[in-house]
C-alpha cells in the first residue's frame, strides 16, 4: 500500500510546488510601484541594451521639482505594464558623463552686454536689453559677475535629441525620456508636458 501511494504523494508535492511558484511570480509581477525608487534602475550607458522590443528610459532626479510633477503619471504608466520603463538616476556619478556640457555651452554663448558703474547699469554700444527679454527662441538670463560685468546668460540648450547610442546622450535637464524600439532610438522628450505626452503615445 505504501509503495502505491508514493507516486501520488510525489505528484501532489510537485503540483503544489508548481502552484506556489506560479503564485509567487504572479504576486511579484502584479506588485504596483509606489514610488519612482521602486522602478528598476539602470545606468545611462545601458539605455540601448535592454532586452524588451520596446521600452522607455526615464532620466530622473529625486531633487527635481519637475520630476515630482509627473510622478503619478510615470507610476501609473509603470504599473500599467504595457511597455516597460527604466529609470536612470542622474544624480548618480555613474551617469555624470550623460549630462549636457552646460559649462562649455555658457563659455560659447553667453555675452558680456554691459557693466555696473557707480551702482548703475551701463550697456555696451549697440545693446538693446529688450532684444534679450523678448527673444522667443532663446531663454536669456541677465546677471552681474564679480567684476561688475553684466552678462546675458544663454539658457537654451542645443543637446542631441536623436541619440543613436549611449555615448551620444546629452541630458539637458530632467525629466527627460528616451523611447527605444527594436534596439534603436524611437522618440525623445524633455520637460513636463513633453514627457507626459510621450507616455501617452
């Protein structure tokens, strides 16, 4: 009698193990992400190297107020599960090389437009401050430096918005998202409205 029951017991144990395994996998997959920190993180260098046919890489910072504005949208998208989303923490030093070179940008595009003399702004010849204030194509800031020069700071980046590989990524600010399809660049978005729109595509 004992030998006849042994195959049934073994079979029952195997079935039970399989059921427990399936339940564990289902529980892990169905667990919703409650915070951005719960979403799988990758380094910027791995942007084009994930296994899925289509996915989004989200360039994020915990201290970014604009990132906080889209947090619910990102979590909802992640928990929906249709397209995977990966997070790149741009405060991690491993991702430093993927930042746009703002220092070089300002060296190239900022302009000395005047000076402070006796507490008054004196503009260089030919400078009309309204041209900077009303420029619809470029965001300018006006600041004075330690030498009392008045500087027009050029704050519109010329980052690469169609990177073909990780080395070409230039993150000008967060939030930024890059969509990858079949291992290749598919779409790019930077800013609150643009990233939310990309999630909706």
